[in-house]
C-alpha cells in the first residue's frame, strides 16, 4: 500500500483483489454501483459509522484485527479528519497526542518526549 493511498483507492484495490468488477461486487452485495464508484474515486467521503465500515470490511473479506482491517479503518478516519475511536479509548495514548501533533507540525519537542511517544506507539 502506498503511503498516500486514500480510502477509496484501498477499497477498490481490495474489491479487485477479490476478482470482482464493480458491478458484480455491487450485485452480489446489494449495493448501488454509482455510490460505490463515487466512493472508490473519492467523490464520496468514507462512511463515518462503525457499523457501515464493519459491513464494508466484511464484504471486502478483511480479516478482523488484521493489518488490512486497521488500514481500512485508519484511512476512513484520517480522510474524514478523525482519530480512530480505539485510540481515543486509551487515556495514556490520548495524553501523548499533543506531542505527536507538535512533531507532525515540525515544532520542537524534547528527545525524552519523542522517545516516550515511540515507546507508547509501539505498544498500541
């Protein structure tokens, strides 16, 4: 997966990996081909609801808790400007987010803060 991949591109790659055309995928799963096409092309934002995302992940045969599963949910969250909910459930991680944000903005953080952030991220 490319580092700059968008949700729709990932969705389309997974559908194609299943060997399904857009129309066949939609026919088998009772989806509207126009909406799925717009989703894959980035003209519609990723769904925000967890149930809808889990439904789509199932249709794409993503194994729960696999790297692809998390990538799917992370891309959906990132593209809609959200932090994945399971990250927000861990208060110790939430407390480290400001350090991450400052780092991403290129602002100065201490070496100790960066080391702690890396340790924390490796545990997640």
